[in-house]
C-alpha cells in the first residue's frame, strides 16, 4: 500500500470550444465534498475510499492555490474511476457579464434536482464501497430549490461518455460507453514508488448566460 496525495487544479483560461451560446468563465465555483473513492475498474466497482470527512470540506474549484483534495493509501495500478461524495449544492460567480449572467454576482443552484436520480453506496469493513439503492429520486424540485438537497456520488470514469448535461452523472456507469457518470479524460496511474499529483477540473467557458437563471455547466475532468 502506498501513500498518495492529490491536489485540486482548476483551469479557466485555456482556449476551448464553448458548449453554450453565451458563455464565460467562473471566478469562483464552490461545492462541499465529503469523500473520495478510487477504482481500477471503469464501471467503478470495487472502489476504495481513500479520503473521508463526515463534516465535509467546501472547496473552491477556482482557487488559485491548489488545496489537497484527498490523501490516503492505495495499491499501485491504473485507476479508471474516481468517485466524489458531495453535496448537490453548487455556488459560483461569473467573471464577466454575458446573457443572463452578471459579473461578480454569486449564484446558487441544486445540480441534482427534479428528474435527477442518484445511486448510493456505503463502505464495508475494508473501505470498499458496496452499492445500495439505485436511481433514488432527488429531493429538490428544481435547480433553484436549495432547501431540499442531497448528498450524491459523482462518478468520473474513463468508461463513461457522459458530459454531465443529461442529469445522470450521479448514476454508476456499469457498461462501457455508458452515458451514466461523467467522462474522465485519462486514468490515474499509481507507480510502485507512489504518487503525488493533480486532479484537474477545467471550467473554461462553462458559465452559461443563455440559461435563465444563469447556470454553470460541468467541468472537464482529468489527472495530471
């Protein structure tokens, strides 16, 4: 077993092909994370919890410093799935005014709501996630219902083709090419000497001024 630590790097200044008609970057994007699990399998099976905090930690995914997202012990190998145990509440601030988004204004939205469903899991005595209920309905009625939120698992996998736009990012991708979960652009490789690296969340052009109210699309995830 090797000690591994990963910091969080955000990217919001690279050239990109925007998904939306009226887009800009975010100067702040905060979400509370309770834990992280890693699996060598693209279907996220046999995932081991490598970091957990019952109180949760709120991370600004746009912070200029690189906070430690998780640390723990894992076996050497190639990890094709990373799972974030997180709140469904997202807070963000656009850098510039575009469409329905106003620069410097803080917006809060419930990112798993209405028709969104999510899978649940709990760790066994070896900290391996055992999946329970599948497709549990979110408690929030819409993205503005911030009083009825859930703790959800975000499945980030090399086996997923999901973009996070269809509301099923919180369902486990059990088959190759599934739109469940969200795509991870490149697996995490842990060598026999251990690793200290960076988890990248690219929010370039993800603030969507074409939505009313202002919205923030999901980032592109990778390891560096």
